[in-house]
């Protein structure tokens, strides 16, 4: 997690272009956060995630996906 502009934003780093995000989903459900960031090899994107965690909790949040080369602009992209 990183603190950006006075709020905490979970960041998940993936080594490839795919993979489950079970821990991120559970963190979002437990903390009630509305924004998370995934860093992977896919093009930049933003989507609404609405899933049930493996523990049966509902997680609904915005997922900002960024490739590694854009990570230095994270604070700017989250603020905008």
C-alpha cells in the first residue's frame, strides 16, 4: 500500500500479464477502499471490479492497471 494525497491505495505487482488477485480483493473488502492499482505488463486501463472474495465478502472498487514504465506517474494518475 502507498499513501497518495492523504489516502491509502493498495498496489499489487504482477510479473506477467495475468494472474488472480485474491489477496487484493480480500484487502479491498476488509478495508472498504475504493481504488487499487495493479502493475503488470498490460496496457494502461481502468475498470470497476465487483467480485466475491474466497471468504464470501463482496469487493467493489476501481482497479487502475499500469505497466511498469508508468509507475513513476502513479500519484498524478490517481489524483486525476
